[in-house]
């Protein structure tokens, strides 16, 4: 759980130590057992998505599913208040993702989702309103799940690209496949 007052330290729930030990052991045992051809396929898929292999493999292993779409927050797209056009570097990265995975956006008011789509035709398949910063857990869940339901996407195949801690919380609220930081997606070093 993260939020106001949370220092991101270890969970204090009973059994944390055992869960960490079991997860570490299971991951260690899984990696050597993957056939080489499967690893090659995963490496190629990570490259096609422009993600570091470790990031892709972690999401793939955790969910058991491939990444079918990315949900970009308005902040991850670097859209400032009311702005509807993405920058050239973001547009180039979104273009690179064409055909590899769905590209969805959750934009903040006062920008409207329809205006964001119209401003850059072909860069995003869909856009919707982002949950408000003051939205409850339930409202956040309903907003994100509603946007994915319109596209008939399995939640665990969608990866959130976030820029703030509040946005990272959308992943848990909506049961998404994972969350990655904006820098992993858009920094030239990570994509190369």
C-alpha cells in the first residue's frame, strides 16, 4: 500500500518474510527451466515493445500474460494543464509501438479525451478521462476498468505507464498487469 504517510518500507503484514522467500525461490527456479527458444521469443518481444528485458520478463512472469496494451497517464505523456498535443519525442515513441501493443491514454481535465485523440490522429487508439487526484479507490477502479471495458481488454494484459505516485496506485485499484515508470518508456537510454 502506498499513499500519504507511507515510506515504502517492507510490509508489516504477517507472513511477509515467508512470501518474499517463496517468491524469490520460485523466480530462481523458473528462469533456468525456460527453454532457450521461449527466452528468445521473450527477448524479441521486449525489444519490439522497447522495454528492457528484465522489465518485460517480470510483467510476463507475474501475470502469465503478454502485454496487449499500454495505458499512459496524461502526466506520462507530458501533457500539461489543458494541453492536448504530445511532444515530438513522445509521438515518436508512440509511433514505434504501433502494431506491437494498444496505446491508450487517461487524460486530466480540463483537456478532453476526444481533443487529445483528434490532435494526433493514429498515435493513440483510445483516450478517456483520468481519475481525479481526489478520487476514491472505488471511483479510480471504476474509471480505469470502464475505459478498458470499452476496448474489451483484459486488465492483466494492460500495463500502466505512470509519472506520479498517485497514478501508480491506479494499477492496484484496477487490477492491471503492471506499472512502469514514464522514464522506462520514454528515455532514449531505456528504449535503445
